[in-house]
């Protein structure tokens, strides 16, 4: 299907359920898609950081896109990450996800290799030249170790290279520059990747949100989005604060024992397992699993948010 | 062939010559292999950072390993990088390079995904468990944004997980801790990735070097290695300083216009082109090419080093 | 005077006008204070980063506090930065600014020396133990290279160590955790240091803002603050966007020639000079001055915002 | 006295002994000076990072310089750090240490404030213009968060601005560029700040070393220096490795409980206390002290090195 321009609302970065031996758990992935659709979300983003894209083999990536596209069967647009180190490798992923039925690609700046704004520009221009579906830039400095400059994003938007921006930089001031600057480009989509300041991002004009926690509580984020759109500032803030409290689950993992990524993804998957959506909470190797006590604390967060 | 344990001497990270349309230039790659073999090097390392591994598609990576393995035809061991974001993706590369005939794999810590020492340990253990050829750790913080702790490397070495370390961290004090600590593990290989302090690394006990500049001047690095081994400190330092001066070529690219990686790889390839080894100096997309004036300055570095 | 608890509204970090030979320009400083008071601001913050505190000698720092305290003569509270590397040195500044009449101190985490959360905690506890006026934590990772963890701030707030937080981290999600968590501590003050997202910070519950740009346009930030408090979301956003556009002046300085700090402080001072508030736009050594053309562009930003 | 040009040999960064209530322990400082002089060192560096300069008040800094200058009474040159955020503040320290009898100043790039190569250049030029004693640049990115570019150091050296470089960057390749490039400037001094690669730095042409661990074992570093100068590579390496093993004491502090700086300085002071040189091992606030068990482990390192 054609991607709405702009795309608005809640676009969960879909977790990738795994079996105990770390294969894609297709039935669980189908149930997760149904759970998100039932939650009222506006589109799905597969193969993002929350999807453990960095851990999935090419074969698994293909299976994920095909499964989600088939399961959602045209009810919602499907965006797909094409995360890899540089342009030529990303172009291979562009081909694969397009063939598998994705409606847009989401692409980071180059990483591993040292880069430069002129190279980032060339990177996106080459991708857009070759892609047959819209290209959305993914600004995620914590992963790629460079920040997309607002001016560069706006220039690429004005040139028709980029169809949108997913901002996971945490820098709302910089994101605002893109959101405000893109008002003259009516179809350009601006999405925040934050779980914690969706209300603030929408208030300053962003079109939507891609919160990892929306896997766990899609209804909450959809409610938040609708409250923001209706101008009900007070109730929006209350809903946002409930979701911020729920997001506390990402801290249950012991930082002496595991990284922050393992802890956050482990918590989301534990929550989806506890809620009965997926069959197994395993995260991909070499991530460290949560302990039973840590999983129990995830359950308390769910209970506190009225989700168990 | 079986990897020597330890592997000693000069192990160039082989550049990947490209055609003007950015395909692997197989005849040039064969000539480059011959040039390095003729230079007297002790092994070849393909698919490293200097090989532009981050820019090569899986198909191109396979072609590179196959070509080099065939061209070197058992005269020298071939190490192959398996650079990718995490364990499952790296394991796919381990399979591919092993099938293509590599004699050892060289693996970084996970990147893009946030990581943790416990996860890095698990990562290498899983790779070693599945690999049928030796695993060498690649410490390159500038690319992966974490530093391999010396204690962790030594623990994995003692457990038989790692067969060696290629240190591109620039931190000679930390590398020394591994080199000294690994003396009780006679087969463990320690290689510096520096162009500039090979003499210092060998003096403190490292087994060899993996200098990108050895593509351009293999004879120089081999001479340096032999002078170091024979204890001829003065002449070794003089040779090292000649190579340091030659390395100045990596600064010809204008930092206002391109990244440091583009500049360095562009200079190495321009030099190989000027020396008649490869047919085309192109670097992979989205790197910015050197200007004609910058290429001319590369030529002056070659002339200054007696290589033109 | 006693610091309001919480302190609300607009608290400009007062620029330090300098003479051409880099002495504190006392008459200009007095005029700047009057300009800010006339603009309706709610308190003054001297010796912050925007005040060029890092460049002022101890003698100059004392002169600044004494001048501002005298000029404001009790009409508004005066907060004073005590920026230095570690606790013992900061305690000297605490003594000095208290003697000079400041109503609160604003203290960063230790810097230059490597630090640790346990040491940051000890640092603030020692300062609060010795200070006779309230202590406000200053979270400014771009300067001190550590981020104050929200949990630590809340713990120190609950223990009565900290009276408030000035957040210049750019991380609104993390700041929200403090703002929300501090609701049970009614006197605790939360201030954003951002120029660009004051509306968002106030909307999520922050008490006020410390925008450097309020030196240039205090009326604008006061208007923004009042619009936010009255719930006039639309007009608040319009005013905020006007100020965001004005803030563009910090980019006039050529990044090839000067640092971002020089550019921003140079632009603020050029604007104050063009508006007739201060006699000389000089910034402290070794900062690079704006060129005449760059100053002209600052003038265009002022004109565009209706301030010339 | 006049600073030798170049200054060669071992230049310990003198620890600052403190009393239990964190005042400068003058008698212990005198004993430490005598201990270092007896160890055969070639000069003393006070108010460096190892001296806890970041923690000392201006009054304490003055007392340190006066005490050391008086105690050493012209037998050795005394270099003094003038560590502060920017030029104007450093110039105050230049005046103070010069009045107190220092023979040279050691100055970092600006920190806290964002900076730029052009500003760093201006900074050193202003300091040199005003100082009446030689100025040595201190490259310590871990503290100031910028790296001094080799080209800039050489330019300032050629212009007579800098009399030397103390390199604590850990980047031996970059240091080599300065050492080699400065050969045409016969009086320019190059000193490594590393404990672990003194032999390597001297081998490539550095004039001397400023190892913090030389407080604990000055005889060892002097022996190492003399072995290197006499070309006895084997015995030099053995001595260096003994000192590397001794340096392991900096890891006894529990990283979950304290920062790396607290751990290293705590270990040096514990060792000096155990060796009977200083009366109290206290480090300045807000550093966390070593536990009794950790101090015991320091003792084992001393015993292992034959120093107890």
C-alpha cells in the first residue's frame, strides 16, 4: 500500500519474538501483529532497533517482513528498517524488504566506518535513487555514533530524497528544528522514537511516535496520541506519565551483569510473554537474559499499570 | 592451511580494488596479492576495515575471499574479517569465509547494539564454539565504540576461545598488558594494527603487524619487521620513521569535504594506482573521492619515500 | 533574600559584559540587569556558562556578583554559579558568592578529574553541609562530560541536599523523570536550561527556564512563560517558535574558524551591543570574535524578530 | 633555576600528601620530595593530575609549590601545573606559581568551555606572552576532552610559544609525530605521561617521562631511564614490565564503588603510606577512600615488586 504522507499516529517498532533456540517464532509474531492492530496503532515498523534488527540474519529479516506483511494484510502500512553499515549493504536490504512487501524503508547514517555530513548526504541520495518505496531517515546517535544535522535532513527533504525522519536522538530541540522547518513540505513525516515525551513531540508538531513500549501497551500509546490530537492536555499528560512509569521496566536488569539494550529488550519481551502475547521471552545472542527475579519485577510494572 | 601459532610478521589488511562502477576488480585484486607476496609479507588479512569491509555486500565479500585464497594458493595463510553487528550475523560470515577457504576469522565486539563485557565474552565464546578455524579478536574502538578490556582478552585466550588479538585501539599500554600476559599461552598471536609504532609493538613482544600502509609499501614493512627481529634498533627506527612520513598521505583529503576514512582509503588506493598495482583508485560509496590535486599530493608522498 | 521554593518563571543566565581589554564592564552589567528586570524576569543567574564563568578570574567573579546584587537591590533573587573542578575549590566559591550576597548557589558535578556517581553524591552532600544558602544542581554534560542520573538527583532532593535542578542536558525524557519524581517534594525547583523547548518543559511540569537567549529578548521569554502558565498552548508555541528562529543567531560564527561556544556567546553579546544594552561585544580570551559580516547577520536575526 | 632545554629523564608528578582533615601535610610533602630526590629523579612536577591539582584550593596550591621549591632548594627544576578552565584563570595561576618559585608551567588546553584548535592556539600564545618562565603543553584528553593536534603543537613549538609537551594522551603514534617533528627544534622537550610504555617512548626519541607511579618507586623509573639510555633493551624491558606489574595496584579499588581516579590516587597514596613516606593516605574530597582490604592488596603489589 502507499505510505500516507505524512504518516501520523502510533507506529510500534515491532519486537521479534524468538524461540528458545533463537529462531523467529512466526506464530508469536503473528499474534503480536494482531495485538498491535487490535490496539489501534496506525502503522508497523519492523526491523528497527527494538526488533533486534542488529541480531537478525538476512534470512530471519526476510521472514520477519514477509510474516508481518502477510499478517497485517494491507490493513496498515509496514515500514522496514534496512540497518547495515553503509550504502551498498543497505541497498541489498532495500531490495529484500521491498520484495517482501514493505511500504517504506527506514535507514540510518553509515556506521562502523567513520563518516562525514557530505557522505551521509551522498548515502541517502544513493538509497533514494535506487529505492522504489519512500525512504525515512533514522537518527539514532546511540547506535551509529553520529547525529543527523537538522539542516541536512531538511535539505534532503526539500530535494525529495527523504520522505520522513524517525528521531531517536533524545534531542527534542534539534528535532523541533526539523519539525518546524518541514512545515513547508506538507508530505514529510516526523516521528519521535521516544517513549517518554510523545506528548511533547506531538505538541510541537511531530506527526507521530515509534515507541518500543507500544509493543507492551499499544492501547496506552494510541490513547495518548488521541488525547494529544484532541487538545486534552491534562489527560494526555496523565496518560504519558502512566506510560513513563511503565517504562521503568527497562531498569530491572542488573547493569553489573548486562548491557542497557539487553535489559530493555528483555523487559519488553518478558512483558509480552507475561501478557500472553508471545510464547517465549528469549532475546537474541549474545544478549544476557533477565533473571527470574528481574522478570518478576517486570510483572510488577505491568500490574502497576493495570496490564496484568 | 593451518594458521601458524603464533602468527608472526607482516600481515597486510588487503585493500579491495574496485571498478569505476564499484564492483570488485578481480584482476587488480590478483595483482595486489602478487604485489604483497612479492613484498615478502607473512600472511594476508582480507575483509578488514582497510579492505572497506563495511562497504562490501555479502556477494562481494565472498568474491574477495575466493579470489585471494585462489591467487595466494597456499603460499600464505589468509585471515578473513567477519565484521557485522552481532553474533548471529557474524556466524553467517564465519560460514561464508570458511567455505571460501579462509584460514582464520577476525571478529570485532558487537556494535550498533549497546553492549557489555559479559555480552562480548558470550559473543566470542559462541563464535569460537561454531567456527572450525581459529578466531582472532579485533579491537577497534574507533569503529565499534567499545574497547576490549585486556583482562577479558586474556581470559578468553586462556580458555582457548581466542587464538589471537589484532589491536587497532591505539592504546599501546593496554596492548602491552595482553602481550605480556599472553606469554604463558605460547600459541596466542598478538598483532598491532598501527602503521606508526610497529617497532615499539614488536619491541615489547608483539608478534606482528597489520598496517594498512603495507598495501602501498609491503617491502618497507617487511624490512622494518626483519630489522626489529634482528635487534637493529637504529635502522629499524629509521625505517619506521620513513614509513611514518609516507603515512602522512592519509591527510591529503580535505576534512571540510570528506571524512577521515575516505581520506585514508582514498590515499592508499590512489597510491596503489599510481604505483601501477590496481587499475582504478575508486573507493566504495558513499565515500568522497580525492580531488586530482589531492591525488597529486599522494604522488609526492610516494616520490618522497622513493616509491615512484 | 530567601529563594522562593520552588522558584518559577524566567531566570536569565546573565551575560558578563567585558571592556575591550577584557575587564568586567560594570556600567554595562548594570544596564543589562536593568534591561532584564524591565523585561519582567523572575530571578537572575550569574556566573553560569552563558556568563562565561569559565573565563572569569576569581576577582572578576566577585565583582560580577557584587554588582548584580547591588543593582538588583533585592527586587529579584540572585543565583550564582560556583563552577570549578571539584568540591574543595567549589567551596571557596560558595564562600565568595555568599559573602557577595547571592541567594543560592548553582553547582555542577566534578569535572577534569574522572568521577563516579558515589563521588558526585558525596560532592553535593559536602557542598550542602557547608553552604548557608540553597544548593541547585547544574546538569550540563556538554561541559562536565557526565550526566547527573535522575535517581541520584531525586535521592539528594529527598534528603534535603539539593533545592533544585537546572537541566542543560538536552535530555527532556531524563529531566521529566526528575520533574515528575519531585512532585512529592513541594519546594524543589526544576529549571530547564534550553532555549528551544521551554514550552515543552513547562508543559510537563518544570517550574521555569534559564535560557541564555533571554539576555537578548527577556520580554519574549517572559511572554512565553506567561502564555504557558495560562494554558494558551497555541500562542505559546508561536512565541516559542519565534524565539527558536531568533536562536539561529548562534550559528552565524564560522565553525571552521571558531568553536560553538565562541559563536553562541559572541552572537548574544553582539545582539546586546546592537540593541544598545552593552558597550562592547567582546568575549573573553581565548574565544574568537565574530567577524563584521557575522555581526551583521546577528543584526538580521534581531530585525527578523522585531528587536531592532 | 633555568629549565634544561631539553629536559630529560624522570620527572615525577609529585603526589600531594594530605592530613586526615584534607589540609596539605607539609612534613609528608617534604619527606616525599626527599624520597624522590634520593631516588635520583631529574626534575619534579607539582600540581599535575597525580598531584590532585583539580582538588586543591588556590591557597593549597601555593603552599605546595612553596614547600617543594624550598625543600628541593635548587637541586632540581620544579615544573608547576596551572590547571584551570581557560586562559584568564590559568594566567592567575601562572603568576602564583612563578612567584612561588616554579621553573616552568605546564598548561592544558581550555576545558569546561567548548573549544577549537584556533582557540587552543590563541590560548597558548597568550599564556606564553605573559609568562616569564617556559610553557609546556599538557595533552590529557581524558581530563579536558580534546586532543592537542600534533601539527598545532609543532607550530607553537616552532614559533617559540611552547618549550615542551607532556603527552598523557595514550596515543603513542600521535606523540611520535611531535617527537620526530621536533628534532629540528633542539631545545624542545617531549615527555610521556605514561607509566606503561616509557621504554617505547624513549626508544622513539622522547626526552623523558612523568609517571605517577614514580612517586611509589622512583628508583625503578630512574633505573629504567638509565637502561634505555644505555641501549640495554632487554634489561630495560624487564624493568618496565616489573613497573607495569606494580602499576596493577591502580585496579584494587572496586569500580562499583568509586571512580578510576580515586582508585589510582588512593593506591599511590596507600603505597607511599605503607612505604613510610607519608603520614596519611587520605585523598581529597569527594574521592572515595580505599577499603582496608583494598589497601592490603596494594601492599601485596609492593611486596611483589620488592618494595616492602
